[in-house]
C-alpha cells in the first residue's frame, strides 16, 4: 500500500555522515567543470527511478536530465519526494535500512548504483548542504579543511580554505577569526560555512536541501546570491518550498506532486508562466498544495 505523503526520515547529519563524503577511491569516471553557458551538457540523469520505504512508495518512475553548471530547483508540496530524490543522487538513502531504490541514476556516464561505485567516494563528487546549518564543533578553519584532511588532499590547504570561504562569500567576515569556533557564527554565516566546507574538495555537483528555510530574509538573500555565483563553477540542485525563490534563482524547475510523481520539468520561466500540465498550474497558482 502506498502512502502519498511519504518523505524520507529527517535526521540531522552527524560527523559520521560528513565523513561519508570524504574518500577518493571510486569506480566513477571523472567529469569536467566549465563556465555557465547556454550549451546544456547533462551531468545527472535519472531513468525510471523508484524508491520505497518498506512498502510505501516515495518516488514513481522519475526520469529527468539535469544540465551541468545550471541551477535546478525541485518544488512541490511536503511529502512528494523532493528530498528523497535529492538523496538518491549521492546515495544517502543507502543509510536508511527501510529504503529501496530501483532504476538508473547517472553522474556523467556512470550509473551511481553500479556495484563498483563506492558511495563514500561518490559523496566527494556530490557535495551536500542540509536544511539546518551543521558546522562541526571546530574552528572555522578546521570546518572548511575537514574534508581535505580526511581525504588527504594535497596542495596548499591555507589557500584552499581561503578560496572556499571567498566562494562562499564569507571570507571578509571571518578572515580575522579563523581560529574561533564555527558554532559562534550567526545562522546565515554558519550555512555559508557549510557551503564552504562542501566546496573545498571541489565537487562537481552541490545538493542543497532547503538551505535557506531556517534563515532570516537578509541571510536568505545572501544564500540566493551565492547560489547564482556557484553555478559558474558547479551544478546546483536545490529543494525549496518557496516557489518565489525557485523562480528567482533557478534555470530549470522540476515539479513533484503528491504520490512521488515528477509531473513537469523544464525551463523555469516556462514552468511558472506557461506550464504544460494543469496540475502544475494549479499548484503554482495556489489552487492546491
């Protein structure tokens, strides 16, 4: 029996969760990064992806192509499977005993569910920013350098930390307090610190699960500006309940509706101004949802 309101369990990530993002051995073929252009190279592709939690089906036959160096927003009512799909991309659903995933999901040319893919290594290429800022109880510097140290990534760590904080639009605010605890920062600063930590190992894709939902409007605006800048170097996939936010920041929008269905996916402007599906129009105009 299916449950139309199924969403995966919500758990705050732990140090162990973050450690899962920090290995370098992989059966995945390395991809390339480039500037944001009109040419759309597919970086993430789902083919008939279905997800169950025990007997409850959370996603149904999801097929979509996410373009590289674009911002793709996923919108829809609570319980429609948005976050479940996001966590399929970096196989975080593997950590839920009740979860079962069927179908194919490609990063570049490689199906991430192939037997020779190391999920830990996959999470190095696919960074994750959670809804609630989760800095470690470490210094600002050590938060950003965490993945570099665990993965034994070479190079000038000082330079990488500085560049990551600059890319996260946080460097000017913290450059004189790098030895102070990340927990002492404001909520918006903590979220940007988590973004800096996610990009320090130089992933190809950044997943964001409602990254601004717990922030005030000023901090939210900074995160939105940052997302636009990040898309110059990374592919960003964001789950948001805020349709205005999706319209402002995304190039592509995927609309998930009740029952774990992907009802429509396309250019954001078209989705919001002239959707093909009447159910999508009803949702966007507030007739249901």
